[in-house]
């Protein structure tokens, strides 16, 4: 491995939104820094399968159905 071409790889602490922490190695920050997450897998709906709902803002679904409702699949 060539010298002086790679970033410094060191240990940091990652703090989740619920306050739990874990140590990992990263090129982020300096040795011993704490990375505080605003979004993490414990709280983000993409990972938790959070409240998914259909919101008909301004009749978008109704307009879609009016425009494309007559299309049928050919068999």
C-alpha cells in the first residue's frame, strides 16, 4: 500500500436518535469524535414500515382514475 494517499481511518462513536451508541471505524471526523444521527434505522419509516397512507392531495387520485380508469389490460 502506498503511503500518504489514503484518508485517516480511526475509531468514532455513533449515537443513534434514541441515545444508544456504538463504536465503529470511519474516515469521518477525528479519533474519538461522536457522530450524532438525526435519522437512523430505528426511527425512519423507510426501515420501520411506518404509517403508510394514501393522501389524496387536491384530488390527484381522483384525477388519475378519471384519466386512466378506462384503460383495460388486453388478454
